[in-house]
C-alpha cells in the first residue's frame, strides 16, 4: 500500500511540472469567451410553430473538452492544457450559443436553444464538437464540428465542418481571438448548410 501511495505522489509531481492546473484559490486574470460575428438586431422577431422551429442543442464533446481549459495538442497522442487560459463556460456551451445566434441572424428560421422547448422542436441540430484545440506542431487553433440535422420527416443529415487559424502564439491573448474567428467561421458554414 505504501508503494502505491508513493507511486501516485511521484506521478502527480511529474505531471505537475508539465501542466499548470492552478491553485484553485486565485481567480484567473481574465476569462475567455466567444461572441457571434452575426447578431440578430434588437426587435427582430420570428414566429412559427414547433413543426418549423429549429432547436440548436449543446453538442457532445470528447472528455478533454469537457472542462473550461484550452487543450493543447502536443502531437498525435499527447495533450496538455494552455497555462493561464480559462473559458468562462465549457466550450460546448459557448459553441452552442454562437451557432444558434448565427443561424438566427442569417436566416428566417425560428431558432430555439436551451430549455424545455428544445425537445418539442421537430427539427434538431446537434452533433459533436470534436476539436476546439490549440495545435502545437502547426501553431494553430482548430475547431471541428460533426453536425447532425434531424428533420421532421425522419431524415438525418450529417456533415463535418472545420476551421483552422494558423500562426497563433500559444498564449491566452492570442488564442482567444483566434478561437472566436474559427468558431464563427464554422457557425457560418453550418448556417449555410442548414438553410
């Protein structure tokens, strides 16, 4: 039992030298968020019934994105998290909000997102946010979304969308705007696809 505890302590110390998790007592200097490039103007209204409504649901994510940290892909098999860079919410929630607002602002669709009405809408846009990572070998941010559109007639359409912003320094001040650009590019692609 003593050897197991010692082994765990050594592993924790080794990991602590590679990845900064933070003490938990100090608030970060800043939090990163995402803002939609396309915003519906105040007073803009859409009406319709639940048969024509589009629900934009929160995408699923792999476990490394189920946190408020920014994943750093060191190579094909290694991940860490960017030091001193924290999202204000989980990436899937931020992505959902930008996607819903982009579709709302660029189409005539009745878009609902969040809450009980999501389950009543007959058209559902969901999927998986596969990547929202910083890639070290290419010095770029990568946003990859596998969209799933479920139609009222039972048809299901899928498509992968991706945006890569290159030449980004590995620090919070640089990756924040780059992620905002990449997420908005993906949201615009999805909005065109949904129609």
